[in-house]
C-alpha cells in the first residue's frame, strides 16, 4: 500500500532499468561514431612538419625556417606563428604549399609581427 502511494511499483522499476540500458547504449553508439569520424575516417596524407629555425630580423619581422613533408601531388596549408617572451602570439601567417612531386620541402616564411618575437614555428598543417 505504501509502495503504491509513492509510485514504487514493479512497472516503474522496469521502466527505470530500461531507460538506463537505453541511455548506456546511446552513449556507446555516440562514442563509436566519434572514434570512426576522428580516427578512422580521416587521412593525414603523410603530413608532417619540422621546425628548422627562425631569424628575428627586426622588432616587427621574423623569418621562420621549416620543413614540411606531404604525399607527392597533395596541396597543403600551414599556419606559421611567432611568439614573444610571454608566449603570446605576435605574428601569424597562413601559407599554401602547392602540390609538388617532392615529399619534403624546405619552407621559409616571412612573418610580420606586432612586437619583437623570440621564437617562430609552424602551429599546424592540414590538407584543404
């Protein structure tokens, strides 16, 4: 009688258990879909980059030297950044590397800066 008064019936427990199972299945399905999308579905085209060095030319200009490797015949884009002594971005430039028959290319990028930079590097590269 008390269970009926407060809604604690066998049907309610079954519905709660069923809801919990369905929620767990939904979470697993979302996770599997994310793994497929993030890991298996995307290709890197052999894209890799290495910083060779940088040259601070003036307070408002830094030249970044790097090597970019990508599968032959694939165009790539890279974001080059210059940081100051507090690790703030003071210069940013997006460059396009046209398709080439060479896998590894040396890239020299002249980046305008707002203040004196202390390091220059490639932030990220991607295949458009």
